[in-house]
C-alpha cells in the first residue's frame, strides 16, 4: 500500500489542523493505521493509532487534543489536531501496519509548524 499525507502547514499556537492520509488500496480489514511524528533532532514518536476495528490509542501527552479516525470506504485516515502548541511542530507521517504479517508501510511526511 502507498500512503500520501497532506494537510500540514503553518498554524498559530492554539489553532487547529486536520491531517489526511490517502491509501492507494483498501485498508478496511488488513491495516491498522497510525500517525507518527518526528521533530527536529528527535526520534520519530507515536502520535495515535486506530485498528481495523476502530480501536484508538494515543500518546499520553496528546490525549484530549488529537483525534484519529479512519474512513474505510474512502481508504482515508485523519488526524484532527486542536489546541496546537509550538512543541507539536514536527513532520507527521502516516503509517499502515499489515496485521497479517506485521509489516509497516510509511508515507512521506507532512510538515506541521506551530508558531506565532
């Protein structure tokens, strides 16, 4: 599967952004989906995941501000980000994990910059 993330940009602190990830094929019963991020000089870290059964998991520090969702009919995954902070600045990557073979696929990231 190929993944294309979009929706990044420059936003002021306290603002919101919605990231989208388009998959090239069906994701409904095969792929757990997720968002990860990598800030300058830091390792890539988990943001949120959503399973094939729509169970969600979030990084503890992001609970309540970020919401992950998936639309299997459109092969899309979304990340709604609210109350953004400068420390949320990072490249955000979409991930698909094939649950049959536990293999990860990554898209090119989309840059989110939170700054006044």
